[in-house]
C-alpha cells in the first residue's frame, strides 16, 4: 500500500503539473473531477483538472486523464455508445454509464467518480463483477423441443423485446440493497438475472421451468421487496420491477401458494408447469 | 487448476492451463467456435481482453445477412453469392463465399434454436430488411440491436457448455513446438498481471479487426490487430491487408463521439442523404441503388460532398429518417434514437443527423482454408474479422455477422478434428516463456521512455491522414515514413505503475500491433496501383484487369521483414461463374469513366 500511496501522490503532482500547462492555453475553461484511486486494500479521491471539450461525457474526461496525467488509471470501457455496458461506475454515489453521462449535467456541482460499490474493488474505477457470470452459469438456459425455424408472431414475442435489451452493465445489481447492503450474493440472483429469467419463462418455445430455481434455488426472488431502485438506474429503460420481477413473483405465487397446486405437488412430485415433465430437485442442470 | 509456481520470485511465476483448443477472442466468431469444439467433447478455453459479452459484435446493429427468402421468396444462396462477389470486386475467395452463402440461413436458425429472438413477418417467420448492395431484403434483425442479441445468445450457449472463459486476459505470443506446430500461448490477466502459459493442441484466432489504427473509428480500444500480428509473427500469411472499410455514416458531433457508428439500418429503413444545399446527391454517384449502394461508394460520396464544400456546420452530410416518425423510429431504430438524444441532443424523429465516414471494419486478415479455417501454420486457425478472404475489396453490411457464425463454427470444428487426430507434444522450451515474460514486463521496468498513449495517437493520426479512403502514392509513402519512425520508438515505450489493472502497461503492448499492422496496410496499399473497393488510388483512373486477378499475400520473410507476394486468384468454378450473365461487369459497377472519379 505504501507504494500505492506514493504512486497516487505522484499522480496528483503530475495532475497539477498538467493543470498549469492547460491553464496557460485553455480557451474554454476547465473541469475538475475527483476520481477514486486505490485497490482492494483502500484508497482515496484524487483531483484532476482537464480542459473542457464541447459535449464531453465523463468517460472522455477519464480517458483524457489516462492519456495525459495518469497512465495507469484503471477504467473499463468498450463501445463508448451505451451499447455494451462496460463503463458502469458511480458518479456522486449514483450508478451511471460513464459514456452516456455528459459532464455538463454536473455544472456547478462536484463530480466524484467511484467504482461500483456492491462488488469488490480491483483498482480505481474497476470492480470485480465475476460473481454475475457465476449467476449467469447457474441460470437454466433456453431449451426447446421444437426444431427451428420457429413460427412465432409479433404479438407472441413483443413483450420479450424489453428484457432482451439488457446490456449487462450490472448497475441494477449495484444499486439493489439485497446485494449492496445485505450481501445476499450466494442466495440471490439479482435484478439483471430476473430480467433474463423473465424472457426465458415467457418465451413461447421454451420448455424449461425456472420457478423452483427462483423460489428455492439460487434465484432467491423472495428477498426482493420491489423498491424499484433497479428500474430507476437501468440505462436502457427496462421496467425491471414491473415487467420482470413482479410477473415472476406472480408465477412463483401461483405455483407455490395455490392450495390445489400445492396438494398436487405433494402427491405427484414437482412438474414443470410448461410441459408437465418432472424436473430435477434444483430445477437446474448446471447445478449452480 | 495447477498453479505451476516456479520459485524464482513473484514476478516470474506463471500458471499453466491446458486445453485441447485455445480460442483467442470472445466475439461472435470465438464463441461460435467454442460451442462447436465443446460440442465435440473437447476441453476448450476462451481468452478475452474484456468481459464476456462486450466484444465488438455487440455493436453490430443492422442485422445478419442470410438468404432464407422469408420476405422476398426469390432470394437464395446464388444471389447472396453474387452480391457478395460483386461488392468485393471479385477479390474474394470464391470458395469461402460459396460456403458462406449456402450455410448462413442454417446458422441463423441455429441461433433461434438457442433462444435468439428476431423481429417477425406477418406469417410468423424471421423478418428481413433491405441493406446496401443486397439484391433482396435479406437482413434478419431485431430492431437495431442485432449484435447484442447474437452475442448474448452465443454467450449464454457457451456458458451452458464446459468451456472455461478467461475474462480480461491478453495473449502476447503464440508458441510453436520443435516441429513448427502452434501448441499454445503466453497471456497475462489484466486484473493482476499474472502470467498464464496456455498449452493447447490447436489455437483459434478470433480477435477481430484493427480499427484503432485510425483516429476516427467506430471501434473500441480492443481493435488493435493483436490476432493478425501474433499469427504473422509465427509465419501465418495475411491477405488483402490494404482493404480497410470506411462506414459511410459515423457521428460527427460532439467531438467525444466522433466516429461512433450510425447503423446502415437507417438507410435500410429509407433514410435519405442530403448535402447542405438540400440536394439528394446519391443521384450523382449511384442513381440506381441511391442510399443503398455499397458502403465504399456511399462513403466516398459523403466524403466528396464535404470536401467540395457542401457539408454541414460540423463537417458532415445530413441523414434524414424523420419520415418514419417517432413511433416508427422507436420500433425500428430505438438505439439510434437514444444515442442521438443522449449524446448529441438531437431528436432524430424531428431533425436530420449529421454523419461522416468512420473506420469500421477490415476486409483483410489471416489467410485461411475455406473448409476448416486452418492457416498455413499447422495448429493455427482463424475466423471472423481477423481472418481475410470472404469480403474481398469491400464488405456488404450484414455479411459480417453471418461470417462470424459460418466460419466461427467451421474453425471450431476444424480445430477439433485437427486436435483429435494429432497426438504431438505441447511442450515448449522454457526459454521461450522466460524471454516473452521479460519482454512484456520491460515497459514497467524501464526508467524512462515514450508515452504509449502518445505513440498510439501518432499512429492514428498518420493513418488517418495517409491511408484514408482516398489514397495516393506520395501520401502513402509519407505515411510509411512516419510509421517507420514511430516503430523505432516502440521498443522504448514506458508504462508507470504496477501490473495491477494498468491500462498504460496494456497500451504499451498494443502499440507494437498498431505500428506493425499500419506498416503492412501502407506497403500493400502502395502495391495495389488501381481503384478497387476500399483501395481508391487517386493516381490511377480505375480498376486494373491485371490486379483484379491478384491478391497481395503478406508473410514475414527470412530477415523478419514484410514480404509481399502477388498471388493469382484461381479461376472460379464453372457452376459459380455461370451464375454471372455473360458480359456482366466483373468489377462490381466500377468501370472507368464518371463513377471512377468517386
């Protein structure tokens, strides 16, 4: 850590050195940003000042700092067009895509950029999101008994377009208090994966059931108390709570709390509500 | 797995991971290859520089070209074959194009089988939209986020196999055994800088293109050409390297998004191009296909309008889709709507977009066998954008996504068959490993040196200026001099900080790829003395009959320098050549005369 500290100081002094240069020939002024510099063991904010560029997004600012002031400043990004969901971070405590957030939105305010906090920090703005891919692997994949090409009509699939828009930025996971505050990672899939389970469950050609996974398995949908925080931060405007989580909760309730179904299950064992086929105890062929 | 902890200090330690097949790259081609190999029961490792699902495939918007004829019943593989050959100005490897056109529909239906969802026709089939240079409505699509649908489907399918995915891991060198077979690679994890020695019976390169060679590009930081250079370093042949595609429509404002892609889907849905005088100028360039002409033609038209003073205030032309109205746009092009609204404060349902050509794709790449995607180096395979041959001198929109599927699968199968039938050793000499680790760490250990970001920027500016969509000998030579001067500075590049997630250190690796590829592009562009597709050489009036029968093949020569060979294209098989009417224009519409000015 002492090396890290020294490095940060080095960065800070470099940042200032560049500030003087920029100030001398700056025509349209500058912007100041405080960026978290540190790693798993800790860190602190470092202030940088950069020349203004018309229409600049926060990612532009971060990449400018990287190229001119702090070459080792860690940030994830790919498409720079809000299509890939790589550059998720927190600006002033709120999850944002850095590539989609204009600097001018914060006129007159501080800009403080931190990594997503529901996951362990790797370095600077990069957090360790691997856990999400473990949940992805535990999700029961699409499976159909029919052979494509499928005949499906727009009206059958229209409602699947919305959950399919997900860009896996994991900001909904970041803001969800079941994960962020209560750390239920081992037993709760989180909003992103409810979105995925929703289209899987509603796909007209899919033959699997994921209700047991959601209720009793790793899904843990019962933990969600529908505060809609996930919906608020979704950069592609998926109404996660209303259109994904609540319909799944309703299906789980129908399956588990309908007395007639409960009795049938006791007598006959669990059956897939879609096909009538008996499914495995975990309802999960990958075993989580 | 086995952490082969060697004891000579933390820095030199490395892990060893063994797989039957190592796949480098997790875009559409890499994942499709992984699925194919895993389905054959082999152990597969996929290495990707980013997280899974973030590769450039996700940026593909318009659709995937496959001639199932759901909308236009007359479509079929023959027409798709002919469209692709014409667009590629007959430099394409026609065997690849035949396989491609025949197999594309099956590959798309396979995605549907795995859960991909496309927009539907009234009969409940996959809907298909028109696109530049395609005779029929041929692009299967879901709004303007087809690439996202495709990569997510392939990603989920891959994660349902036993494939191991090494995220945020960068390969720096391929290794050959004493018999000259490729048997693995060295990589480091971006998170910690830890080295991994991958041992594999076969390696598939699926690393994408090299749009980052240019300043104005639709490509992410990843597109630095690693795969082509790593293959070239072990003796693989590269083909058509002079061919770099400018997409006609990139965003021009604000500065931070300059070059960002505006999907061809906008023109597919009836978008109209106009200059500052309000003139629908495509009339002057391709009065038959208009806005839906091939990308090379539309890009040159847009470029010409602006350079001749008929551009918009920010130096673009106008692309107008307002006729669709808000509801139509939200149904067909919602991503474009959001992109312009968020980033440029433009409501595209009310006002036109400003657009200008942007580097988008590379047609050239690693030369492969059409059937198995094996290269001339045993054990090394390639597929997707980093492979060359399918697209010739210009790629048709939508052909890239089907390319990934058709040849990703073939590469995975080809590598699997090869790995099963070869029982040789994957051992290599330790000194190869140690030398490479030392080379990779040098930028961190050097006291002083060049800023890698600055070198990257200089390469990008030189290529933008000298290897643009209009080229001439004097400028190409000047560009080459600049690149060679930068190349001399590359061994002295310096990164500050540690190996812990350090983008400066990563950039220091990328600079080598960028300069190497740039030199190859410039040298091959100097050789192709004609106007053909993406190679628009202003010193010549039009296409040359002689050069139309030749591919330029690049291979490292015995002195370690770039060797360029003129290789004759084999005559097209009779069952294919007779598809083209007698006397049909084999230059794909590019005859000398009026059009050749553009």
